[in-house]
């Protein structure tokens, strides 16, 4: 998937169906950004009774976008997106709201009790979450 960044800055950074917030201050293209493909209520529920760093109980689909043209500036950001499914996400919660995206992982579950769960971590870059 290729994503061309040409959208406005005033949208959510990680929960954004249009995947449009992929730049930092000064309109520099962000090297990597991860989007949670879900609605606001499902992501907010991660922090329903939690504070600090919290792992989601629900599984999400996410897209990790990596900059193809290093050093580019808005609106010339060109990204390669990778869809990752069945992911738990780790966020920092403040005031029962997710405010920072740390990490994600996919957990394989096995019927063999000796194997259990095997986490597979992504290389997502921690960033703030904006609603």
C-alpha cells in the first residue's frame, strides 16, 4: 500500500481512518507512524480503568507506515504501509484516555499448554495519540 500525505494536521495521529497525520512540527515527514484501524470508543476503552502504561485486552488491526523518501517535507511524503492484524497495543493512559502509543504485538495462541503465547513485537515508533 502506498500512502501520499496531503491531509490537514488537525486530525488524530494514531486513530485516523484516513491515515493523514504523518508529519511532525515544521512539516517534516515522520519516518514511521502507526495507525490503529478502529473507532475512538474501542481505543478509548483500553484506558477505561487504567493509568500509566497499559496493554489492550482487545485485538486491533493496525497499519505501520514507513517513509520511502527520507528527508521529505509535507506535502511530498511518500509512505509504504504494512497492514498488521490481530495486534494488542500498548499505550500510556492519563485521565482514562490513551495519550501515547508505545508498541504493538501479535500473540499466537497454541492448543499445546507447554507452548502458550508467543509475542511478536513490531518496530513501531512511540508517539503521542491525539483525539
